C-alpha cells in the first residue's frame, strides 16, 4: 500500500476539494461518525455527526487543522483516501493505493490538479505545512 498526497495551496483549496470528491471519492465512506473542532486541543468550538457539515465548517476557517479519512473496501485499487487541512491554509489530498497502481494514480493526480507537488508517505503522515512539503520534494 502506498499513500500518495498532492499539496493544494489555499487559493485553490475549495475547487480542488470539490474535484477530488467528484473524481476520487465516489463510493467512499468517511470513517468517523462524530466530529469535533478542534480535535484533541482546547475547548470544542463545533461538533456534529454530519461529514458535509463538518467539511463546510472547516472550509470556512482559513487556517484550520483537521483530517478526514475515507474508505471503500470494494475498491481494489484505491481502498483509502484522506484530506488533511493544515494550519497554513493548505490541504493535502491523499490516496491509499495498492502498490501495482501507484504510478497510475500519481499521474492521474498530476493531470487532474495540474501540479507536481506530490509525495509518497510510507506508514507516516505527510508534514503539516506546505513549506515543509515542498522542501521534502525539492530534496529528492
């Protein structure tokens, strides 16, 4: 299993999440049944059991830190997906891809989002900001 992330800058965040949802998340279910913001930090400002309501709340906050995880056991190529919102306003959109299909989905992400800001993460999450994401890519 390969986790492939594409980094999205704040200015393209909403349109990119919409495109990611339409192109990659069909048939997926969000894995949490309950959401609270902020998670595990301080007093709860907002809570709901509705994924779309929580996504809308997070999108209204420019510098929110939040993570959504998705799964689709029926998908043999991409059984997992992720959306990581970062404190700098960026978002990392991720796919958990079975290894034989990794290059196919890397290219799809590049083409669909017209970006080369792509990183593979092996059993670790990506960094939590765009600057570090870019520096790791540049170092390779």
